C-alpha cells in the first residue's frame, strides 16, 4: 500500500453532510457531540432556497452571481436577494461553528457541491439548459468554484485554528453526466456525455485548490465514477455500501491499496414515514452497530488486504445525508456510526491476536 497519512484517528465515524431542522447551533452541537473524531459542518437544507446543495455552493462562487427562478438556480449578471440569503446562511453557520468548535483540535470536514453536479443543476444565463451543456461555462464554473472553496477552507481554518480541514465535494450527478443522462431544459434530449479525462481534470482543479485532504462523495451507483474520482486526486472516496455490487470489490481493493481513504456509507437511510403529515424519514431497518461493523469488515476482507489497515483507512458514515430524517433518528444514526466504527476496530484487533 502507498504511504498515506489520514487526517482522522483510527476507528473514526462521520456524516455525509445534511441534517434535519433549521437550527444550526443545535445541529452543530449534535454533530460535535456524536462524532468527536471527525465532526463536520452540518448543512440544513430544510431552511429552504439558499440552504440547498446548489444554492449553498453557488454562494461560494467568485465572480459568478446566481438567482433563483421557478425552475431552479440560474447564472445571472448581478447578484440578487436569493444569493444574499444564501450568503447569510453561510455567515450564520460559520459563526455558529466558531462558537461550538471553540478549542477543538482535530479533523473537521466541510462540504460543497462538486463542479459537475453544480454544472448539471445550474442553468445558463441566456438559456434554461444546464451549464453542463456549455463547455466554456463548465470551465468558468470550475475556476470560480476552486477559488471559492479555497477561500472557504481558509476561513474555516481561521475560525477554528486547531482544526485540520477536510474538504468534501458532493458529486451525486457525476455518474449521470458521464453516461449522458442529464436532461436538457425541454426534457426531450440529454446533454452529451462528459469526456472522462475532462471530468477528472475539472474535478482535480477544485480538489487541489484548498491544499487540504479531500473527499469526493458520490451516492447511488458511485462505482461508475470511481476511476475518474481517483484520477482527479481525491484523498478519499465516500460511497453507499448498499449500492456497491460485490463484483466491484476489486476496485475497492485498488483504491485502498493506492492509499485512498474510504468513507463507507454503511448505515442505510430508508424512506419510512415516521410522521406522515411531515413526510419525515427514520433510519431503518433497525440494526445493531455490530451488524454494521460486520458488513464493513466483510467488505474489507473481500479485498484481501491486511486487516490491520481497516481502522485507519475506513470511516463509517450513513449511506446518505440525513436532512429528511426525524431529528432523533438523525442523532441515533450518527451515534450508530460511531459505535460501529469502534466495534469494527475491536473486531480487527481481536482477529489479529
């Protein structure tokens, strides 16, 4: 295995990013309380436009203002109140982080939308088509996002000086962009598939900008984009274990052997209404932390790599964000991840005796 120092301690757990509710202080306290080894700045999309993945990240762009339209976020010529709202959410969240994380020393994860998902969900200035359909717009977006993410990471380092910042880029649309499945505005056609080399190059531009450890999160059939993410230079890859076919074990082994960290989404977040009138979700089906740990250890053992590498290289997470989960269930999910990570490390230690 290539030499690699991971920013988190052995047996760590973390979350993907989003949390339920609208109170950043409460969400931040839950995250830091349940995930002391690798906390993250929680996202609260329940607050509405400007707190969603696209609008929140668009507020980090440098020199590329956006506005909200009936069909979604759109590049525009001058900033408006929608962008101002999104910037305000960032300010509140960072002030809250600074207060809750006072005195904290250790890894701290922050999240933003990656360039391909942003290009797939932002409309062009003069058209309702996604920016993904215009290579020049994608290049401009990538450069702007790289500059914005770097400035954001620097701001977090200043506010939490004891933190080792880890930047996560969320790329749920990357597999669809590579496969040519992103629809045009009419819905009658799709944008041409993204060249795989270009996909890695654009992603690499943003990953390299903040000069910190990085994660690319890709839910669903993430294996479809593993090669491009690795080629882009991501320090770690975050994926949903439940969506990973056993036949992809060799690819996981290749990533791990190359020194790539694995953030394994091992706690499913099934859609189960716990409050029908609100459409809330709860984590399910009920599992014990040991069962989750066994799934992760089994995945690792299939790779054939030394068992002792797992605690340092693997981080256990929920399968996806927790924004639609009931607050108590979200807290329980993070606690479950922490306990499963501890049990997995113990299982490895016991097996090596």
